[in-house]
């Protein structure tokens, strides 16, 4: 009997993926888009991971959960 237990590869990879989403990634293609109901323009960007459009006030992607960096330098 082993005295240690190794972490199964699939669990390890899931943990790595979860950690990667905690790391800020720069939003791509920040552009103004007009709200369908409000008619007000808000900044929108594309998630660098899944490509979903995300309104600027959101700290993470609503689709994949990636944390987003909105710095515009
Ligand atoms: Zn995403």
C-alpha cells in the first residue's frame, strides 16, 4: 500500500484551469455598443478566452468565468 496518494491527472488539470481563470486577462476589442432596451452606449469587450461580449462593468466573463482586465493602456 502506498503511503502517499497522487492527485489524479484530470483533477490536477481542473485545478489548474480554475486557477488560470483567477488570473486577469486583458479584454480584447473594447468597443462601445448600444443597449437594446436603453439605447445607451456602454463599453463592451470580447472575452479573451471564449470570445463572448462582456459589458465593461463586469469583472469576469458571464460565459466562462474568466477574470477580466479592463485597463485601456
Ligand atoms: Zn469567457
